[in-house]
C-alpha cells in the first residue's frame, strides 16, 4: 500500500518536482510547448512577435484589474525600450458579455495601444472552451455574475505555441522571458 501511495504521489507531482496542479501546468508547458487551436491562432493574429497573453473579464475588480495595470506598465516598458517589434500583449476575455464594444471601451480606459496591446473575446462557446483548455485556464462561475479563474502571463512563441507560463505577480520576468523567446525562436506562423 505504501508503494502504491508513493507511486501515485510521484506521478501526481511529476517526479516530486511540483506541489500544485498550477506548478505542474507550468512545468509541462516549459518542457513541451503546446500547439494552440485554430481559434487561439485567429485571436492572436500572425505578425511574427511573441505574445504575452492574459485571460480576464472586464467587469472583474480583483485579479483582472491587477493584470490590466501590469499590462499598462508592461506596454510602457516595451515602448520605452523599443521592443514593440519583438513582443506584443493580448488580453483574452472569457466572459460572453465582453462584446467588441465593451472591450473597446475597456481598452480605451486602460490606454491600450492597439498596435501593441489587443483585447479580444471568443464569442462561440465551443471555441471558448477549446482556447481555455489549450491554455489550461479554469473558469468557475461565482455569485453576482463574477468568475473565479487562474491568472498568469502565458507566452506564445513565434511558432504559435504556448511556450511558457509566468506568475502574474512577476511582469518583469514575463517580459524578459518573452524577449528570450523572441530572440531564440525562429519566426514562424505567428
């Protein structure tokens, strides 16, 4: 029984390397970049830059607000350093209420430069599920029309693969990792 328990623990912690499913998701992606579904590729667009992607909904007053502020600061840093030809920002809403006009107003409030920072939504339920699943995003309905969801910076390389996931509390690290990807990944589909 002890051996079976240890085997299960070994399997569940990816060889004793992680302690949570979020850590496991991040480690798995760093070891083997994930191909993304066509819906994600359409949302990201094809322009040869590494994309730093976050998932949010515009009426969120918690972690999504933090992500918006972090992207504002990241946008300023990208422009200050002249990196806009290497890296771009994409905020993907999973909330069906976030229509293009709602996202346009949200982008305006955050001073998002559309050449650098896009806000998109997925209007079809099956495509939304495919995109969320591909990125490993878990969204749970909460009271008052809110959602609980995991948050991170998702780095999509120039080949259109999810190549790295960084903690949302480490925006400078995410930007540096995106630059490393931009400089080491051959320009491909994205």
